[in-house]
C-alpha cells in the first residue's frame, strides 16, 4: 500500500486547495504501464473512500492526453521577449542560491536537461527565485511555481478550460515527504481561483498573488476578499 494526495479546489474560505491523502495499492516498477496501474488504483480509491469522482492525473504517465499536456515538463509559457519555454525550465532557471544563480541559460534547455543541471545541486542553499525583474521569496514555499504554472494556463486557454471539468488532481510522482511543488496542486489552485472569480485579482500584481497564496497557507493576511 502507498499514500498520495489528491488535490481538490475549495470554493470558500481562505484555503484555496486541500490535499486529501489517499491510501491505495501501489504497483511496483518504473515502467509507464506500472505507473498507470498505480494511477488507476489511486483514482479508484479516491472515489471509493472520499467520493472524489473525476480525478485528472497530471504527469507524463497520465492516461489522458490533457494530463500529459498539463505536465510542467510540457506546458509552455510565452515569456515577455516572445520566446516560449516549458514551466519546468523557467522554474529551474530562475532559482537563486547562496552561491550562484539565477542560471538563465537553462531557459534554452529541455525540461529534463534543466532539472538535471549540476549547478542546481552545487550552488548552496536556495534563497529565492528571480524572474523578469521580480524577486520571489520562499514564503509561501510554492508561490513562484504556482505563479508560473497558472501564468502558463492563462495563455493556454483550451487546456485551462478542459482542466475546469475535473473535481480533483493527482501526480503519481509527487511524494509530499520528499517534494514541495506539485503541478496537480497548482491545477487545483487555478480552478479554485476561477470558480471564486479571483483569477484576475490574483494576477493584477505579484503582491496580490502572494497575498492569496498566503491565505491558501493560512498565514496572517487580510483575508476579507477571500471569504465569500
């Protein structure tokens, strides 16, 4: 048995996304077919134990085309200078460490090359993200990743519209004990903001996006506009 979260958007209160841990049968093995067996098991358990009917797996192992397209390795974001790059590439290339970075040449790499860049492991402690002249702190921890992912969704209207049809989101590769950022959580956040009609407010400034993210993490901010 294993346990993975299903991320579900919340439509009221300051918390935007809830991560519901689901226990399910894990199918050992690194092959895509084994991963997909585990995904099916996870989704079946989510439906049976928590009544979550329509779950989308967002990863390269997804059995749904849209789930593969929504993977941060594949989801493209058009930057201010007109170039396009996957969310994963921009995320890795924007990291600032105590001993170096951001390594913006990573923007020219593939997602797998970007994530494997040795400098990301040898430059000391991660201290912030720097992207297009704005410094993103690590508080909340997922705020820059969420901002990048949702920015890409805003540009990919068809994919974003299809995403809204789902009740919850999973990423079979994400283990909350080992990782922080998760594309499935970001997808749930997007749906929550759309359903609450807060998406444009969130993107009116980086500061407002951070405020909403802090509300999501239940940290002290003025939450009045989120409580409806």
